[in-house]
C-alpha cells in the first residue's frame, strides 16, 4: 500500500518578492570591487506578470533556489558587514553607508592599509578623545582645514584608509618693509609614505609618566592632513611614546629638503616692521618672563647706558600659571639723550627692598604686572637682531635684571620714566 504524498508548491509571489528585494540590497563589504559596481537588479515585466497560474515544477524550484541564494547573501552580510536594514544600509558601525559610496580616490588604486575599514562621509574615523593629551600643536591651515586646538585633537581609528596625505611645511620669513611672516607650503606624500603614516598614527599612545626621565631631543611634527578614501579631510592627533610625539610619524612627515623653499603662502604676521626695527620680540608662548627663572639678588657690574636702544613693554593677563599669558603691548625707540635721562636713575638706584622682596620664593615670582625690556641692536647675518640690556618689573618689587644676570631693585619713579618711552602701540596684520 502506497502512502499518498501531498506536494505543496512554494508561494511564488513571496519568492518573487524576495528575489526583487535581493536586487536592492548592497553587496557585502568584502566582495571584490568588480561586484560592488554592479547595476541594481530590475525584474523583467511580461504579459504574465500578475497572473496567478500554476507554474511548472522545474521553474518553481528555480525560484526557490534563487531565494536561498538571497538568504545566503543576507547571512554573509550579517557575518562580514553588519545586519542589512530595511533601507539598504549596513548597520553595525555608526553612520556606515553602502560600499557603493566609496569615493573615486579609493577606486583609483591609491595606497590602502591592509585590513582597512571602508568608510563613508558619516562613519566616525577618529577615536573619542578620552585622556589623550596632544603631543604636537597644529599651527596653520592644511589642505583647506583649519588647525585643531590641542584640547580638541583626537587620534585616528585603527584600520581607516587614507587615499593621500598633504603636509604643510612652515617657515618664518622677513618680507621687505612688512615685518616677519609665518609662511606655509603644501606637498603630498607618496603612496608608500601614506600607508606607513596611517599605520604609525594608529599605534598605542603612551601617556606622559610624571616620574619618567626623558631626553631633551626635540621631535618636530609638521602640520598635515589626511584625505580619506570617502573624500573627507581630517587632521588627527599624533600618538606619543611617553616623552615625545611618535618619531616614526615625524620621520615620515619630515621634509626632504629645506621647508622654507616651499613655504611661499603668507599665513600670519608675527612681527610688524616697527617690531623688527625696534628689536622687540613677541612674548613667549607658553608664558615666560625674565624673572620667573630666578636670579634676583645676584651682584656684579651694572651696564652703562647704550648709545642706541629700544624699550619694549609687555603686559600680562591671567591670574594663575594655567591662564597667564603675555603680549608685547607697546614699544619706543628714543633718542640717545632721552634714553640716558631715563636709564641713569635706574642704573644708579640703591634701593633697600622690603623683606617680602628678598624672600626665597620672591626670586622666582612671575612678573604678573608686566615688565619693560631694553634692547640694543646687534649686527646679524642678513637681518636685524637685538641684545637684552636689562628688564624691569613694572609693579611688585620693581626688580631689575640685566642680560648678564645682575639684579637689583629700582625706585618707582625711575620705572615710570622708562615706561614713558614705550608708547607706540603694537599692531599686527
């Protein structure tokens, strides 16, 4: 006796719908590039479309096989690229988009880091800042992107691919009649250097060890910007080794020749022509003044009034070491007689300071009320330079410190007379 077998044909409408959906799904990220550019599947319409007829068994199972292939593709995407969403995007990394959005830069054969992650214009490519502290300061715009403040720098995510790298070399140049300017010029790394740099930027960052011992060798990292394969331009931070920024990053970015040769675009005026003529330099950044290194109370021969000199006045803002900064506020280049009349009382001063001014901690106290510096021109190689004759504290104890380290205290009227010689305001373009 033969059992009756009931064959239930698959629902063709459901299978046809699944096949249609397969043409709208993006290819998984790990498929070859020749597959990524395939045209979307458009089902062919015929006179039979929409008619509910019983198809031959062979055709029905062919449709079922196609549906199984669709299921396999969806499963592969879940394994390799996230879960397919109803809108055709791949969920699994924030802001990811279909691989078809890959920029032409990435498809043109640009160097790609092995194991690189395909990104889109909304994919995060920088790590959260966390405890990262900037190892290098970005100073000039590069590849059209403004410099990122130290407190806002973020490291590059491992696996992010860069299509190219733009390096912005800088140099200070004196322009005839227009002072000193910070100049910049761009160059592009080779494909091999680009690959090496993206790898060096994603090594583990080693924080500063307060108890560690570091050498005094400076590691200079030029300004740079990464052009990603998805078309974005980013300026990541640089990992450190506990003492310096990454030497590998600095080595890859180092200019092959004199960086000044390519630095032809003016970025910022650093010294006006009046500052150059007077020999007055900008204040130090980070903050430093002539008195914070100590030396108050040392004895020795006091200098004589120079035949020609300029007086530079520096103002200070901020009330703590973290917020304190200084600026060159004004300057003046008096005549010889006027200069001598102001300097003689100060150089001859014999002031007995208050006890607070001779305490040990007073020797290293910052000149937070500002100070005056008298400089005299010195012949240099190709440009004017100056030498510090002495500096005078505007407030507080009115400390005086010569360029040679001799110090004493001045009366307030003598300090005021010298300050009256520095009245020309400093203006930068």
